[in-house]
C-alpha cells in the first residue's frame, strides 16, 4: 500500500506502541519511502508497518537496501526531485558508520534526509520489552553514538521517552527542510519503540513548516545592479542555482540582457547547454575569470581554486547565496565585496528588474554587443567541437567525448542524467547537451559512490522518467553496485548506468603528477596504487543482478550497445554499459 499524502485527520489515532506511532507520524510528514538496512533494533518498526497495514491504515513503503550508502543516496535522489525528506533507517553505531561518505554528500549538497538509527537497549534484566538479549548489544553500546555524525548533520537527538515523539518528529522534518536543508539524525532504543501507547497525537503540522526563504536586501541589490551595469568584463559563477527551476529562467534573462558569460560547474542545469552565455570550456572560463572586473557568484560552494585561477585584486566580487559564509567549511575565506544572503530564485529576479530599470540606451547597446560576441564565440566553439568529434569517432580506444555525443543523439530532452564522472566531469559538462531544467544532477560533493543510489531515488520519485547514471569505473565500484542493482530490481526502478572505464583511479594519479612532477613515479611511469591491472567485468555484475550488461571497446559498437541498454530499461531491467576508454 502506498502512502497517503495527507496527515491523519483525527488528533488521536490508535497506536499499540511507540513504533506504530512513529510510522503514523511519518505518514503525516508525507514520507513515501523508508530506505531500510535492518538490524536487531529495527524489528519494532518493521512489525509496526505490517500491523498498521493489516488494520487498513497507511504506511510508507519499506525498501530494504543491502548497503547503507545506497539507502542514503536513494533518499537524496528522492529529495532532489520532490523536496520532501524521506527516511533512512540504519542499525545502531555500525549502521551509522556505514553511511560514511553518503552522509557527507547529503550534508554538502544540502539534501533533506531524516536518518533514524537504533540504540543499544538500556535494560538487560527482562524488566522491559525490547531489552538486551544477545551479546552484540554490549558490543554496539558506544558512549557517544551521535558523535559519529555530529559534524555532518544539522540536528541530532535521542528519543528517550515516548511522550516526546510528537515534538521531536515534526522538529526533525522542519530542520531537514529548512534552507539550507540538510540531514538530521534521531536515535531510538528498542524499549522506547516497544513502549505501549494509548494513541498518538499529531500536532498541527502547518505550524511546524520550514521557514520562507528571504528575498535580497533592496539596497544591496541596487548596488549590485549598478556594479554589474558598469562592468566591462563581468563573469557569473554558479553551480546549483537551477535547483529552483524558476531561477533558471531568471538567470537566462539576466545573462542574455547584460551579455554576461556564465562559468557553470553544473551541479544542476543552471543554463541550457546551447545558451550563448554558457561557458562550457573550463580553460576559457579560467581565462575569463582572470580578466574579470566584476564577478557575480551565485550558489557556488567553491567559486574558484586560487592555485590555478582567481580574479584580479581590483575586481569587484558580489555573492548571492542563502548560506554566504559557509560556516561548516572551516577555511572558506574567499574575498567578497558584497555578500547578499538570499534565496537566489528571488534575488535574481530582483537583480534583473533593478538592472533593467536603471539601464540607459548606451548600457543596452554595450550589453547587446557583448551578447553578440558571446553568440559568435559559441558558434565557433560548437563548430570546432564537431570537427574534433569527427576525428575521435574513428579512434580506438573510445574517447569519452564520443560517448557524450552518442548520448546526445539517443537521450530524450527530459531524461534525468546523474553525473559522477569524476576526472571526466569537465568533459561531460562540455559535451553532454542538456537543455531542460532538472535534467542533470552532478554529485556536488566528495563522497564517491553516489550515482547509482541517486539514480534509484530519482526513478522512484518519477517512475515515468528515463534515468541515466554516468560514472567512472572507480565510482561504479564505490557505489556498491550489487546492492544498488539488486535494490533497483527488487523495487522495479530500472535505470541505465554508463561506465567511463579508464581502468584506474585517475583522480588519485593527478596529485602524484602535481606534487612530484620530476619524481620517481613520473620518471618510471609507475603510479602505484592508482592503476587496475585487470579490469572488473562490470557487464557481468549487471547480469548477476538480473539486468542487461555489455562491454564496449570499439566506437562502432557504442550506439548499438546504448540502444540495447535503453531497450532493456524500457522493459524493466537495469542496464550497465561498460565503455573501455584509454587506460590511465
């Protein structure tokens, strides 16, 4: 039975114990899915779901995930498409630790997820139901379980008495959704979950909403508009503005009006790939930044890396961000002349209106000329790229650019692409064409092994959408692929994974070059710890999980392989296309 999207109508609802009350609170919070990695402490919740369904009451769907990272990434993927936190349930301290890098990803991408973890039972003499019953209950008992996640969550608490549930659950969801959103963590011991209840009371959830995000200060926007109007070499830097699709339209209109190049690391689609102001080439973006007299940073966690690029000292820097000072990044110390704390989906419209109303005919003529120059340069780059692709199409090993070109020809405009290409991310940004808001999500964090679980979550949120994950061979293995593919099969949420397989950790090879350019590794061409001597048969991993798998080594094989993979997905099976690139 799927979840009802409305809260129970009565203030007092029957619940045999705290676990049943918890599940009904989750229904009230519009939780569709519980992504579960079970343990000895989760049994009361599992029983509660079944007991409520037997009574004809709604409950979230429970999906077992054999790996906690898959559960967390799936919840994050669901959040990306719906803006509604889902629930991940894990086992005490060990399950919490197994969230690992996936929790980092949720934190750094401001993803609202509610994590519920068990606690070792408090009693051991049989005085309360659910007390300690096996030796592992002592081994799992840590003095500060919350300390495992303290740096990574917005809020954490333990439910110690059943009566606090009606206060803590709404609080958890409110904090998770409030911008900047993020994961929260709640622990509950078995005795509390099994404590008898006469019923469950629901607070008025309309009085526990996430706060409305702020527009920008009008004076600050006026100053930013003046600076932008005066600038001769402005640059806009963004990463995640397009999370709100309305912001894409505002950014499009602002960039087109002023003729400002947009250097976009494309965590989501912020501008269509074919927009004249979209600067897809990273080297070109770096050069524009080095010459800029005004930099407008919008929703970018790391706008530039000073070691390889930065604006001139005398360039004005304006920042628009809901979290402009990044307090959880200890050394975030970029110099900003005008930081504006605001929801960019509101501030960009304000900035556009202010620029328009204050513009002169001379301004508009200058901006129009700049836009024409960007259009001409975009046409030239597109032509040059086509010429290069014609050459690469005949070469073996397969070039990653050719993979993107084939995907451009095959994928529908509304397909959702989940990108975790790591060292090929700039290449994907340059060559993979995406034009509709919400049709690409990149990892946006450092915890590799995200793409497949996220693709699962996206597919569950929007079953009618085609979903494609693009990852490297290293990130494929980090993704717990057996767990991800099995879970997708079990829940009937098929997607295609394209593996850009360079047979090693190129991201770990780069630092050796950077730090020891004249070292022994470079001299001997021996990059210990980064090269896979024998590649894994990723296609066999797919077939082991009931899916379609194919390895591709020649360019002429690629299109047919991708077509067959898409056909398998349309028929309900996951597919993995293992594309063998040049070895690192």
